C-alpha cells in the first residue's frame, strides 16, 4: 500500500503510525501501573453485618482459656468457633494460620455469612495476622488481638539464648526480630479489608515489654486506659469480664470506637 505513495507522503504515514504505536504503548503502561494489586487495591470488608466469630488460642494451643469468652459471645447470639491449632500449638505458626483458613471457610459455608470476625489471643493474634496477610483479610470483618506479641517477647529471646532445645519453632518465631515477625511487620502491619483492634494489658509479664502488643494501624485499647485500676495479667485477658466486655463492644454492629475512663463503669470495670 505504501509503495504507491510519494516518498514525502510515505514518510508522513510512517511517522503517524509510529506515533500511534507509541501512544498505545504509553496508554497500556499507564493502565498497568495504575491498576491496583494485592492489599493496596483491596476493598474494605463491609462492617454492617457481624458474622461468625473464630477464636484462636495462644502458644500451647489450649482452647480452654477462650471457653468463657466463647460462651459470652454465644450468649449474645454470635456463632462461635474455637479453632484447634495443629499439634500442641508450639509448632510452625504458618501451619496454624492454614488451620484458621480452613475454619473460616467452614464457618462461612455453614452460616452463609460474607465475612468472619477473628479474636486471636496471645500468639493467636500473630496467627490471625499471618492468615490475613495470606488472603484472609478479604473475608474478615474485624480482627481483635488480645495481648499478642506482634513485635516479639523477651521471654522467647531468653529461651532461645539459654535453652534452645526447650524453645520449639513457635517460640523461636515469637522472638524479637525473628524472620517471621520481621516479614510480617516489614510492610503493612494491618492489611486493608478488616478493621483491626489491639487489646492488651500494661501488666503483661508474658509479652514483654507489654507494648509489643501495639499494632500499627489498629485501634489501640490498653485495658488500663479504660479502667486505670484494672488488674489483668496476660493469662487473665480472655477470661476477665472487663476485657470480654471490650471485645463484645468492638465486635458489635457499631463501628469500632475508642474507649476511655468514661466507659469503665458501663463495661463493668
């Protein structure tokens, strides 16, 4: 077709074609670069309808500590599941996260709900974060962590230094600066999708320092910021009536909200 054109007209046509190709390439690149991907493009999960609640135990895997909280949630009409983590709860926390994924799928299939709420106690909060980072955030309405060592605990550091043979995999993963925690905290500590709430006690002697339970991007609720005189240890967190009331408050239909001394008496503190 170009052969029948004069040299000048042929050069004009070729120039126009070249410009068109460049425009197409630039437009395509812009679309690709502007297209959200991963967590950055994830839509927030609807907060309007509370779904089933999954309770994830801490190091050691015992669900007994969470039984009274599960009963209180059930008394409020919430569908509750105590998640049995693999083995004795001292193994690889990523395996526990896979078990949480299975429990969530089962709860959604059983209830027909669109999302779940998750309460992770102690190491269970780290398990919940691992699951959320691996795609669970897309079906999670709210995540509440109770005294979770999001940035490690010096007890695990000490165990790893003095008695490594008595510090199994989960213990090593909960050490300050462990590869697992470093990877989990390297980017976004609270992936988009769910609302995040961290409840912890300043009197924690298991997660040390207690401030390790802080979670960037979460609603921070130290128990003593609500009731200054509250005496709550790490082991009492899931059983304490005040803490349970705080959990129920944050898992309700209303949006998560800060709590303060004015709420102490109302919550039973």
